[in-house]
C-alpha cells in the first residue's frame, strides 16, 4: 500500500445491527470503568510506575513489573500485559485537543509520522454539527517499526473500536474522552508481513484553566519479547504523545480549509499579478514571480518570498478520493487567520463531496491501578452516563 493513501486493505465490510450494538456497549462499559478510576486516582506510586518519557508537560510511565490481571475484556486471557500511564497538561482549549484527536490521521500525526497507514473499516456513529466530537467506528492502523529496526521487527497493525466525545459532568465541567480498544473482526483478516497486535488506551481531557487542558491516559499493549518491545514501545508512546496536543486541532483547521478547495490546488497558479511579497513587501523580478508559482500562498494566492513563506506538509484528499501528502505554502497572515479562528467555524462533518473525511487512530483499555496527578484537584463526582456513546 502506498504511504499516505488511506485505502482499506480489506474488502468493504458491513456490520450487522447486533454487532454495532455490541461494540457500542463494549465501548461504554470500558469508558465507565476507566472514568471511575480516573476520578479516584491521586498520585503516582514510584514503586509501581517508572518514568520513561517526558515531553513538554506530559509524563509517560511504564509499569515496573507486569502483573497478571483478569478482566472481562482482556485482550488475551492468561497473557501478561504491559501497562502505561500518561499524565500532564497541554496548552490550548479542550475543543482544540478534541479536534486534533478526531482528525489526527488526517495529518502527519502532528509530525510524529509513526503510522504508515490507517483506514476506517466501518462507521457506527458519525459526528454531527450539534455533536462534532461524538463518534464510534471500527478502524485499522499500522504502526511503522520495520524501518527503525532495520527490518528485524515486523510492523504492527491494529483493528479496534474507537469512541470519542465530550460529556458534561454534574459540576458543569466538560470532559473529553478518547477510547481505542482492540476487537476481533473476522472480515479484518491478518495481513502478510505484519503482526496483528492488541492495544487498549482510554484517555480523558479536562479544561483546567483558560489556556491549559489536563491529560490522563491509561494504555495497555499485548505481550512481546524484550527485543521487540524496545522497538515497538517507543513508537507507540510517540504516537500517543503526538495526539494529545492542541496543535493537532489547529492543524486540522488547515486540513479542513484546504480540503474544500483541493481540486483547485492540484492545478493552482498564482492569481495575483502584484510583484511584491505579501508579507515583507519585498519586490521580486517578474520572471521569477511567474516561474516559481509554488511560492504563492495556498489560501490568498498572493506571492510570498522565500524568507517569508511558511511550508506545511499535510494530507489532503485528491480527486480520486485517496489521501496524499502535499506540501503547501502559506503567508503569515492567512496562517494566523486560520489558527485563531473561532472553533464554531470548523467541524469535521462532511457537508459536500469535496470535504475531506478525517481518519483517526484508536485504542482500547480496562484496569484498576494508581496513576499520577498533574495539578488537578479531584472531587467526588457523580457517575457520568456515557449513553451518548451508544
């Protein structure tokens, strides 16, 4: 499969109503169990958790000893599962973080570039203008580890149910959630050259102040040898960290703006005949201006000199409805306008045939363990019914 194209490696599948109901019940059960643990967690126990990665304000811990546990939705009965804990905060708004999660496969995973392919296998519930973050789907993704291991370790791929959404707590606070949980789908058979792996990740997000969002995630990976884990675990952690940022949501705004006019971009030429850089007003020779139209801003189509242009590599949907990497140029003014635009001006709901379909990654989880706090005061909250996930 060509990297950057979100084509499914499986035949089109259609889930029965009973299957869809069962998957939604499964997602709700796991969310309820993890939400209860999230409300009760107080601090990191250094005897259980070992700090393995720190990026910005998010810390990643790995369990010091793999404990044998039994859960109703355990990925492999009798197996030892590797658990991870992510806690901290990310700058921005809850909406920006959720936008980044809902559309995180539509960009280069915020620059992480850890997934070689991803696809939606079956959509169970899609976002709407009223509920832009509520979704349930069965997805497939491939974790790229083969190149990092000099082809000694095969890529891991995952088939999972994903649920995202925002709920309102009894206190009036908004709580964002993201669940990815491996499931067995007969139609999604094992693929050659890949190892079908299991994962489980359940994440919660809360606006703690005007420009900060708390991040909490519990994750589990299936058993593997220490040699394989040294390659897979860092890539897995990098993928998780890349999703938990408001920057991803802001990049999604760019994707949405550009996707609606991508057909024009494929044959774009500068519209402006003005011979000065739109940012610094530096004059450019006419010949250079018309022979180098790649230096035109993608949005306003004004010329931008090499010193002022801002380049972004984004995945956009082509005319054949496949996604492809595209390097696009912006002027400072247009990029700023998109980044600071009000969230109400954007949604990830397809309104026209030209709108890009956002693809996202996924996880799955269920445990009871202690986790760290990140300057978040926990109050006793009444249970939240994630009925909207059903």
